[in-house]
C-alpha cells in the first residue's frame, strides 16, 4: 500500500499534476527511506521550495551515495540558485 501510494505520486508528477501529487504525498506517513525522500524532493522542487528539496535529495544521497538521480536533481537546484544574470545589474 505504501509503495503504491508513492508510485501514484510519481505518476502524477510525470503527468504534470503537481498539486494532486502533493495532496496524495501529504497523506502518506513519513518514512526514513530513500524513495520517500526522493519523491519529497521532486515535489518540493516542483514548487520551488529549494531548501526543502535540497534537504530531501541530500538525505537520499546520505542513504544511497551512488543515487545518480538525486545527485543530478541536487546539481540542477544548485545551478538554479547560483544563476546570476549580469544584465540585471547593468542599467
């Protein structure tokens, strides 16, 4: 049942139904599993909650150091946060 609900959340995210995915995810009891934190990270990333997404993906990497998907998502977020557009500062 637990994994089915996480799978459903992943399906909804893939279908670009982030709000619905978030509602289903919020009804799932938190568990200390890499899968739970990965799905949490994806949802937080969708809603641009960068700090929460970083924490979730970092937790995945702590549990599974070779998790390439979590590493890639963390890298994407870091690039977004480090982005600087010099034109914004040039009047």
